[in-house]
């Protein structure tokens, strides 16, 4: 039975495969991952958590610019990233370390970007540039998906954004256009409960964010974004629907932002400690570890081993990023167009003479 097409975002409960105590509530929807794969996925999630902490530390040490943490949202990004093909295109917002890395962007490139080095936007993966304006990039994902459809290519797109973006006009334009054009795209909303300092409750009176899909005539589903199996199941089905010509899907992944909005923010000014205490046991890393423990697949020695390996790779990536030369001033002219215009050539010559 199709999961997405039979989900009513107005009345159905949030979809889960694994509850917050790591009990399997929908065994038929567990991915067909063997023990080795399960441990590998947990190691990837731990790697993302440690990489996130490293980037925060680099910023605090003055070795990196402002950074936006993903702590608490690893399952949403890892689970969805594992459910799509490397040939598909990802359109990230700014809190997407996880999906960018899983989809092929090297960690040193991600670090470079946050260090203010434009070479951090130069990579081979099918990932669009980071989008800082809130909610504008789902439109780009729809346009790209429509182009793929017109060219009869199997490529789909997926855009990532927060709950705050669903209050923007661009979001409604994107889901409406995608519905009308039956575009093969996935709208992946990471509802982490806060749009900077504005809580979810003050953004909209809608019971769920998934129900906003109804106005566009497309399916919407609300899932537990801290349950990696639920994320994988929903995204895999949405991807299959898109590839089969059934159009777009809106996924609301209910998760939580444990850290500040960014390294320039202080969430203690607007967020109560009790709220964080409620969400801590629902941490996706804690939940996955409990699941592995119940299957006798986790031990302290193994965790220490994979953590040490992760820290080594992260330190190496940070070192590479810091040793990468910065772009030259005249590079701005060479990379604006595929072939510089005569006007740009003239401007470049003027700049070089001035310098």
C-alpha cells in the first residue's frame, strides 16, 4: 500500500518506523539493510555530528566564518540522502552539511565555504550552491526538475528548507508550479521548531506543515525526522513517485535544532531549557544507538574506534581547507560566464592594471 498517497496530513499521526525508544512500530517498512550496513549508516551519522562540532569550534577559534549547525537533524539529511541517486540534484538551504556531504561534496569543500573561500563552491557533486535567502531555492529545484522532465531524463530534484521557509511566498509559488507542471521534485521541510527566534507556533495556524501541500494539489506527509528509517522510507517512495511521472511530494520531517540558529545567535535568550530536555532523548543519534544495542551491534569499543577514525578524517579535511589558497581578485571575471564578454575582459584588464 502506498505510504504517501494514503497519508492524510490533516488527520493522520506523524509517520514513524522507529519510535523514540527505538521500538520498531512498522517492521514492514524497515530498509533491507544488513548488520554491516546498519553499522555503516550509524558511523556516517556520528561522523556528521563530529564534523558539525569541529566547524563550530573552528568558528569559535576565529578560523572559520559564521557557521550553521545541523546537530539534531542528522537523520533527516542522512536518511533522505541515502534514498536518492547520486545522479539526482540536491538544492540545499544553509543548514545542510549532512546532505551535501552524503551527496558527494568533500568535507574540505564544505569547510572552505564557511571559511569564506569561494573555492568551497567548486565541486563535482550534483549539489547546487548554498542558498542563504530563505525559501527561494525550491523554485530552482522545480525549474531544474521540469527541465529534466522535458528532456525525458530520469533525474529528479530535492530541495531542503526549514519550517520558516513555508511562511514565504516563494515556497507557495514553488509547490504550486510543481503541481501544475507535475515536476519530478521533492520538497523536504526540516521542521526544527524554530525559524531563528520565531517558534513554529507563531509562524502558522496550520496543524501540520505537510497539509500546506493540499492547496497545491500535491501529496504531503509528516514524518518523524529523527527516525532515520521513516525518513528513508518516505523519501524513497517520494523519489519513486517522481521518477514514475507521479509528480512532486512535500515531506515535513519533524526534528529539532539543538544548537543556536547560527554561531552568531544565542538561543538561550528565547528558548527554555525544558524544551531542550524534552527533545534530548529523541536525538536521532541516541535513538539509532539504542536500536543497534537491541540488536547487539553496538559497543563502547566500536564507538570509540569509529569516532577516532572520524576525527582523523575531519582534522585532515580542516587542514586541507585552511591550506587552500584564496581566489585571486580577477577570478571574479573568469567564472562569471562560461566565456567572458568583451566588457568583462576590459574590466579585468583595468583591475589588474589598478592592482
